[in-house]
C-alpha cells in the first residue's frame, strides 16, 4: 500500500509539470520553424505554462539536442508570463540569428537545468541567399591598339577591367563564360586568364593573383564560347576589380578583336545556393592589332664609346653609338650623368647607330639614351649606356708613362734640343781653334830653329881653314 501511494504521488508530480505547447513565430505571429538569417524570431504559446505555478521564467536558445543550457545568444532571457501563464505577445527571442538547428526552452524553475517536462520547441535558421552583380571597372582600358614589342614582354594584354560585388554573404566564384568577336584565323590568342586587380589601376602587375585561366589549344572560331573555372572568394558586401587578360601571339594578324563576358556564377558560402551575378553581358573595348612585324622593331643593347679616352682639355672627342638594329630615324641623346641629366648633343640613328663629336674641359660620366619602343621613356632594357670620360688638363700627367718621364715635352723639348745643338757646335769650334793655334806655334818653332842652324855652319867652316 505504501508503495502504491508513493507511485501515485510521483505520477501526480510528473503530471503537474506537463506543460502547454510553445512555438516559434514571425513578427506577424504566424507560427513557423524555419527562418533565414535576416529574420527576427518570436515566441508564442498556449495557456497554463509551468503548471500555472511559475510566472517569472527564463528562455534559453540552445543548439539542437544539447543537454546543457548554454545559450547561443550569450545569455538567457528572463520574461514574465501573462496572468493566464502564457508567453506575452510579440516576445522577440532572437534578431539576426545564425544559420543552424536550435531548441528554445522555458526554464520554469530558473535553475539552469533542463527538465524533460519543461516547454521546448525546435526551429532552424538557414542563410538567406546572397546576391552578386557586375560592372565595368573605373580604369578599364577601353578601345586600344596593340603591336608586338620584342623589347618588352607585352604579350599579356588587358582586354577588360571587370568589377564584381557581393551582398548578403561570401560568394565562392566558380566560373566565367565569355566569347570573342573579330578573330581572323583564331590564332591571335594563346591563353585567356583572370587576375585580381589588387590596386585597381586597370593594369596587370607582376604580383597580382591569377584566379583562373583557359589555354587555347585550337583556333577559336568567331563567337566561340569559352568557360573559365575560377577559384576565389568574394567577401560579403564588398566589391573588387578583376582583369580579363589575353596572351597574344607574336605573329597575330592585323585586325580588330573584342570580347563579351556572358556570365559569372558562384556559390553562397552560407546559403550553399548557386548565385548568378547580374549585370551581364558586358562588352570590352576593341583591340586594334597593328601590322608592324617583329623584324621591324628597334632591337639590341645600346653601346657607347668615346675616343680618345683619356683626352686632353678642350680636345675634340668622337662619340660612337652602336649595338642596335632596325633603329632608323631614332633620336639618340647624349646626356650628363644619366638619362635624366642635361643633354650635351644628339644624333639621328641609322639602322645600327650613329656618331657625334663633343668637347669637354673636365672629367664626366656621359650616357647615351634612345627610346627604342616609342613608349615615351628610356627606362627599358638596352635603351641606355654610360661611359666615364677622363679629361687631363694642360700640364697634368696623363698616365703612368708620363709620370716616369719628368723631362720637358713639346716646344720646351725642341728648345732644349736646339740649345744642345748650339752647345755642341761651340765646343767643336773651340777644339778646332786650339789645334790651329798649336799648329801655328809648331810652325813658328820650326822656323826659328831653321834660322838658327845656318849661322853655326859658317863658323865651323872658318875654323877648318
């Protein structure tokens, strides 16, 4: 009997906690259990919640199936039930919900522990499908001309700056579809590639990221459709510029080509829905291919020579520019220091170079500069060459051999030779004069001797008689 009383008491206690139903709803009060992440979620209920015992209760929103009351909103929500023990009208429980599956629980006893008899309802939140759009970039190249330049790696040429934007969620870009117009034999293009224009300047820079490409393995026909697989995530509520770049062939025929971007598609990272970008088709400008052939380009590495070097002050110095080919009628400028220095002289190149003459009164570095590809500068490979000219002022030693030879040079040397000649002539004259005087003295002595000898002979003759 005692056991029966205890069992009946437990049943009565359990029944006392059987609660009325709660249900999630939208702002209009319409009950629903699936929401988007842009919706607001409300709670409604029938009467007589919490066995009409508790009117101050806590609402928890937890992950579906969670055994602990860890509120995904951060904190639980305290409410006061109506006089009839129902959830008040327009009770908002979550704005800007995150995608997922959840349970909403009323903790009647406010003890932070879920009892299986406490009110519970389940609902789901899905990401709202985002949107994407396209536009022509501010620095799009538009219509332009192109010709092959062997001195620059200009085969990669921008056709279009394409802007894309995302709204609502991140979009993983998946593919781009485009077509070409104006192709002559289909061999003008060997590769189509998409780059992120990180600095939004409309030009392809060395460090910019490639997000997809298509190698043209067979000639493209007019209006042929090309589909390029993309690998890039466009951040939510952001816009970015991309470059549609074609790799031209060196022998592309003269003519005009253009392209149309037909579509760009991606997948929403939250909604997992396919997103087709709006704003298409978008047309590029027209690219005019020049008829200039590679053989006609000014080529080679400029070489500068100056002679004599070293030179004497104010002497005429011959400047020879060489090392280039097919550069007829190109202006070659000789400048002090580098190509930004003051111009000293210039010459008009023939096919392989030209020459000019200058004078200089001091040692100086000179640079010869030519704009081989007519792009308005002389910064490209092989467009400049420098030489240091040494100028020796009058009276200065000009080299190691001159430093060892300390004797006079030029007019002074001639004067010394003339003086030495005169000195030698005077010495010979004095010697001749001395010999002449000695000879005269000898003759006089002989004459005196001759005059003295006959007198002595007559005296001897008288003694003999």
